DNA sequence: AATCATTTCAAATAGGCGTTTGAAACATAG
DNA sequence: CTATGTTTCAAACGCCTATTTGAAATGATT
């Protein structure tokens, strides 16, 4: 499963990433992680101290990969139009969600953390989630101005983020019930463009 | 905790509802459930057979309560306007999500099931989730007509449902990080009205 | 080659889990 | 009261969990 790196610690981290993302902190077992990493049962405690510290490392890794592979600005410049900004954000988040590689770890871990929160949640929210929200905030303020109503901002933020996050939340429905687990690059782009357009229309209607 | 009904089976079911909704099937323990129900550790097996059959009963109960307390049509008549239909749907879903009573069990159980799917997911999707989607479908077709493009329908469905579902998904952020766990009746109504208006604008933009 | 630190390993530890058991308590009907 | 069926109970069962242990193996340094 995990490629045979000579480094046991790295193999453990990679295996832990995949298993924590799939099962969450509680349901993942260190025995399972060690087996996938082809390491001894005691390896986690030797290299990371305990299961919890390994989980922290996994989050750090998952966040770093997601942020560098698909930054939330979507690569679009600051001074672009509203629809294009929305597209940049949606595209980045959706690429993370539909990624089957390491960039997909972040949304999967987040899904687990939302269902069974751990002590890590606070740090995750402050370091990863709130900055993402601020990205959406900037786009909304392009429409409503810098001094726009705080509650309206909050509601629109949720509408935009919610559209993207739903594809993360509903993953088991696609994978287990509908049987359409994977998503092509074109499909991702179509969804991102839809969310950008739909949200632009929403913002316009709210502004009326 | 659980009111002292003379009926042990009912006390077990109520306790199980709350604990399964909070922790999911795997992390909930029968010991914990029996303790809350003030029943013996063997009571679950005696009255329900095993933990899994109890979980089935919990889902049945949670679905029945949610569907009867807050039906997805939101109580609005069939032949009403688009924005009002959207409001009806959003209002019903949000009321479920923010309910601290039995009507809130359904979205909480769903959240758990999405993070750690069980064999029950298939049944839940077919009996509860797909009918809910059809409700949104009807509203969208009021705008695009009966013969509207299937993919556009699917995308808009997700946009509307996603806005509502996000308040379920992000519950731990409100409760544990932001510290604003409860939501007043007025707040719920404001959110529902926002989602209806935002979605109407979105649909209009897509129709262009 | 010998010494030292680092890493791996199988086995053991202590605790939690769902479930089973057989006896005790209780309720009901003859 | 007796007999029968239902419900409750404490204890035990077998399995799985994270972690610890001390020895063995490996690597690096002198």
C-alpha cells in the first residue's frame, strides 16, 4: 500500500493520514496504521509518543498539502471580478474535495472532525477554517462594499461555503449509494462555474 | 436524564436516540445507553436483540418524528411561488437542524452516518434523502420547466440543499468554537428567508 | 573491532467493548 | 397459594484497544 520508504516515521505518517481521513481519530486503530506502514505495533509510540500526537502531525501535514496544492484564492488575482473570485474559491475547495491524493486529506479529516470533534478542532478552526472564510468575505465585499452589514455578510458567506462543503459532506452518498465516486477534471470545473454563477445571482438578489 | 417511564424499552430507545445522535453508531456504547436509561447492561440485548437492531429502531423513530414535525414542503401549498417554496423547504430543514428536541435527531444521525457510514445508509438514502431531493426538484422545475436539463437540475439541487445542510455540518464550529450553539426562532426564520432569496437569485442567474 | 545510541520487535499489561448466562425478582392467571 | 411467563440483574465471556516493556537487532562512532 504505502511505498517502501526506508524511513519508518514517514511511512507511519502517510498510513495514518489515509486511515484517520477514512475513519476519524477514534475509529482508526494504531494496529491498522502500523500494519499499512509495515511497521511494528509499538512504532507509533516510539516515533510520535502516542496516537494523539500522531493525529496532530497528520493534521499539520494535510493542511500544508491542501493549502499549497490548492490555495483558496484559486490562483486568481486580487483585483478580478466577483464571479471570477467566486470561481477561484469554489474551484480550489472542490479540487480538494474530489482529490484522491494527499490534497484530499484535509476535507476528509474535516468531515470526521465535524462528526466527532477532538481537542484539535479549535486549532484547525483558527488556523485553517477562519482564513478560508476571510477569502469569501473579501469577495462578498467587492459586491456590498467594505461597510456592508455584518449579518448579511455572514449569511452570504454560509451560502457560498455551504454549496462547496456539501460535496464533501455528501461523499458517502455518491460513493456508496449512487456509485459515482470519482469526478473528472471537467466535471469539477462545471460544478465550480455553476457555484460561481449561482452565487453571483444570489448576491445580486440580496443586494436588491 | 430520561424521564422515568415505567417502560424500560421506551427509556432505552430515547436514551439511544440521544447518544447515537451525539456519537454515532460506533462510538456510542450500550453501557452508556443503559446507564442513561437507568436499565441493566443486558437490557439492550433483551429488548432489541443487539446494538444494531436498536440503531435501526432509532433511525425509524428519528425519521418519523422529523417528517411529521417538520415536513419538507414546509407547509406551503403546492401552487405557490418559487421563493415561497424555497422558503418552505429551507425553513423545515433548518428547524430540524436547530431543534434541540426529537426533531433534531434526524440531522444529527445523518451527520454521523456521513462520517462513518453503516449498513443503514442505503435505506436512509432511499426512504428519507431522495424524497427530500424531489421536493427541491419540484421547485426548480417551477422555474426551468418540466423538461429542464438534468445536469442543471442536479447542480441547482445541490446549491440549495448545500446551503441548508452546511448549518448541520458546521454545528461543532458553532457549539465548540464560536460558542453560539442555540438559535432563536427569529434567527432561523432570517436564515431561511435568506436562503430562499439567495437561491431565487441563483436560479435566475442560471436561467439567463 | 568495540562501544554506543538508535531502532525494531514479540509479548505482556490494563482497560473497554458487545454479548451471554443463569439465577433472582416480578407480574399475571388458574 | 401455585404455577407460568416476563423482566431484571450481577457476573463472566471473548475480543479488541492503546500503551509499555525489555531484549534483540541495527547503525554509527571511535
